[in-house]
C-alpha cells in the first residue's frame, strides 16, 4: 500500500503529468503531497519516460527525433523545437556506426544536435514538414 504525506500548505499538492517526448499533457494527475521544504508542486511537469498514448502510437510507426542545442549532453538536453517521426529505414540509412542505429531503433527516439538536424534536412516548422511530404497532426487527431 502506498501512502501520501499531506502538505500543511498545499494538501495533496496536485500536478499534471506531461509526456517526456512531446511535452503534451498525459491526462495523469500526480498527487505529490508534502515535498521537501513544503513547496508547492509545479502545475505541470514530466515525471517519467513513459510516452503518452499518441507518442506510443507514433513509436510503433517510426522513431521520434527531437532537435537539441549543439553541445548539450545528458538524457534531457535543451530542446530547440524540431520534432519529427521518421521510418526505421531513415535511421538505418543515415546513422553510423550501425551500433548507434540499433540503439536508436531500440529506444524508438533520439535527440539530434541542431547541426545534425540541419545537415539531414529535417523540418522545423509545419510548412517545412508539409513541403517535404510529411503530415502535421493537430491535437486530438489520430494517425
């Protein structure tokens, strides 16, 4: 059984969970209770790396690529706005050595530095996506 320590200032201290991949709302309410220093929970935050339903669906169709600032390191680099889903063949054709491609295919996502993103000619706007023959999904729209 899980218990929650209630905050004297903020009660159950609710927060909405966001998707790590698209930063959209996951429709999950997190009840954080008393946090260190009895601070108020953020209104929205990423709490895990489980994809939202839409991103999970996209990961079955391809690999999510997210642009990141050049030189950023770690598991969550600064995102610069590029976000696409590419077919597995794109990864095997463009990523070397093959071990890197295999790792990306297994993870179903990767952060790409801006220089690499631009060198591959990946789109940054809806207009660029449509020019390349891609499709931009609107919130709530299914694949």
